C-alpha cells in the first residue's frame, strides 16, 4: 500500500484501517492501533477484529461492495465503550475502509433514559397499587367500618401526597436541566436567602428537636444568581440535615468567603450545611446526586423523599458554575458544601 494512503489514513480523525482483497489489513492509523492493537498491518482481519458482527459486515462488503455498518465493543480500561463501524469500498485502491466512531455517550444516554422511565414507573406503581387496594377494601369489607375508613383515608392521603411530590420534583428537575446552560443574570443576597430558608424550616427543626447554629459572619454576600433556585438548593440541603441528622440535635449553617477559591480559581463563597447525626457510608457518597439513588431506601421513603432532591441540587449548582462537595463519617455526621463564584459572569464564560 502506498505511503500516500498511509498518510491519508493518518489524517483521518477517527480510528481507521484498510483491508484489501486478500483479507489482510494493509494500512492502519495510530488511533485504530490503540483501539485494536499494535502491529496489525499484514494480519488477517478476522484474527484482529474477532467480533462476529464486524467480521460479517466486512465479508459482505468484500462480496458485493455495498456499504455496511456494525457495532464494535471495547473497553478503555475505565468503562465499556461502543463504536459504530462503517465499512465502505475505496475503489481506487481495490480495498475497503473501516472507520470507528465512538458512540459510547449515545448508548449511555439511551440507557439513562431507559433507567429513568423504569424508576419513575416503579416509584409511581407503589403508591398507585396501595391506593387501588385501599379503595377496593373501602368498597368491600371496610364499607361500614368507620375506624378502618379513617385509617385507610389517612394512608391514602399520604400516598397521594407522595405521588404529588414525585411529580413536582420531576417537573422541577426538567426545568433546571433545561436552564442549566443559561447563566443567571440577577444580583441576589446569599445571606438573605439562607436566613429566609432557616426561618421557613424552623418549625420543622423544632418538631425534630433540632437547633440551628448560624455562622454567617459579616458582611453579607452579594452574587449573580437565581434566588428561587438557590433557595431550593438550601431548603433541600438543610431539610435533609434536619430529617436525617436529627439524632445529632443541631445543624450548622456556615458561610466562608475566599478572594480566590481553590476549587473555582475565582472569588468564591462556601456554604457548609453540617449535621451531627448517623452519617453516610462512604460507598454511597459518589452516587448521592444520581436520580432516584438512595443510601437508605426504606428510611428515605418513610420520610417522604422522592430520590430526586440532590439531583436537582446538582443541576442548579452547575447552572451557577459552582461545585458540590459531600463529606461524611459514620456516627459523626455529614457535611454538604456548596461552592459558588461571587464575581459577575463574563462574556466568555456565559455558555
């Protein structure tokens, strides 16, 4: 095969190789050698590709010269990867070319959609099944049992409320995902937002026997942000700290300012929400912001959680170009840290 052809393959941005009429690989670029293996030139394609779908596609093109496509599965050392392989004839060289397009992200997005539908269906099926069962009981054996009717109606109200919260969180998640790439433009006072959230949640804290430690310092913090979304973030985090860390008896909400935050490399503010309860096993921490992921499914459902709150928090913080850190020690409590920039957005970073 000519040097010109090798140079042409080298310029192709995708992994690519050539197979001639003798069924041998006659040229390959550096990207495909990383994917399939070094020293593949001169080898029979069957011994190098090995995957039936790709081999069948090559055989068919060698036979009738009609273009084909197939999937090639690999692993990059971190995760499984999927490539869409196009097989085309290159008539001038009496050979066929294979190009490998990485479609792993497409496959992952499809799997995420399937998982999301399955999770939503599961979350709705449980309360719906309960409601249908209670309705059937109230129409039958408990028709004239006033005590049972009241008890069942209370449970039905709780299950309906759970579905309502789930639908509300799904709508909220959809909105924040849609807005994630749009930078906020309003100037808000972060200290006022946190004060408002603490006032709103004081009755819940009193009921749970939790006191607030407020460490805001001075002066107050002004920043560019969406006031409603930031209130949603801190309401979720502080409410979780009350519910899941109530055994610690207190929740600390602390603000730290930095002229140059190391995580953001710009002036920033860190809001720490700390509880002193049972804590979370470290195995769960990397997945806490996934949709419907629960460290303790039974307890989360019992406390009215939908499994979407921290996913919503993550997307709102991303919209504000911030970071979320979660640290926890079993038996000592959990700390959520929201890191936000406090400088106005520039034209270059507004995407």
